[in-house]
C-alpha cells in the first residue's frame, strides 16, 4: 500500500509547508496499517499564512462576481462531493452527515439573503435610497478542536454563501479531517483559492492570520480565551471584523440562526438616486 502524504491546501493546490516542518501524530486509525499508524502533518508557517491570504484575495473578485444561483450550485456540489467521500473523512459518520446537510442548507440561502438583509430605505426627500449586501472579503477561520469537520463547515458555509473567500487554521488536535476536506475540494468545483486550509500549531498561525492587513474578517471558534484576546488586539490594528463563537455541535446549532451568520460576513452598500425631474 502507498502511505498517504498530507499537504496544505492553498490556491487550489496541495503544497508542502514552506518551512518543511512536520508534526507527528501517533495512533491514527489506518486500514492499510491494520489498526493505527503515525502520520506526519505539515506544520504551516507565517509564509504559508501569507500565501493563503494572497490566494484568497486573488480569488475573491471572481467568486463574489458569480451569481448567487451559481454559488448555490457550487455549494450543493460541495455537499455531493463530501457525501461521496464520507468514508474517507477521518470523523464520525454522523458528524460528516450533519456537515453535508449544513452545506445544502446554506446553498439554499445564496439567492435569498439579499432581499432579507437589503431593501429600500424610506427618506423624506425626493430621493430613492436602497441598500444591497456585499461580501466582506477574505475571511479567516480559527477552527475548533471538536467537532473538527462540523465546527469548520458551520463557519465556512455561510462565508462562502455570502460570496467571501476563506482561509482556515485547522484543529490543533485533529487536523486530518480538515485536510481531508482539501481532497473533497478537488472534485467539488470550488474555484482555486476560494478555500484555503492550513494545518500546524494554532498558537503560531492564528495571530499571523489575525494581524494580516489583507484579511477582512476573522471567526474564532477555538474556545481559547487567551488566543481570542490576542486576535482582538491584532485585528483592531487593521480594523478587521472579529466574531467569537462556540463550535456548532449539531446541524441545528449550525443552522438555527443563519441570518446572523450571513449578516456577520456582509457589508451593506447604500446608494441614493434622485426621483422625478
């Protein structure tokens, strides 16, 4: 058997860490090894974070310009691809199935949240004022340790549905399921750079991501209060939007208030237009 080599997923490609470093995880279930095996996980560096943000920034105009209907189709295809590879994802089957349902749920929101969040504003003047939601931009996600797949998808799906691109720092304790998602992306029609997945040590990667000047928002679901305070401080220097949340542990938790998740990652553009002569 050929042992699997895990890599980072940046710009639609599987790449080795720029630093060449790896962390070793013992006792990973493996059918090829019989019971369990040791696996080398690429340990991302500051340069990898910068490359991932650059890839997300490059992919943003094309992804945001797609029609909401087309983004919904791609998210639905993402769900189909994840379902077809469910047995290969290193997570509980129930968690993977809930993640599939979350993707389908937000695929349905891609062409519906605009009229809900936007609208025509009443003004006491001969003008028409209307607001339209637009993507925030490049969104960073600091994923939780558990659940490793659902906790990540619950934050990723609304970000993608709203037209944002994503750079995710995966779970410290269980990065393999997140890296497996990179292989799903390869058959899911998700354009390169729209989703970027980084494994490594969260304490090293998350601050670099939060302090990056080209990042527009960051979602922290790590549950680490000290890291959260550091993210707040670094993000404030570049006026990056920050949202701290508890990991979604069920489909209901991930979809219970979808508008708040979508609204947190959109900006309202308001325009004025004269009425009459």
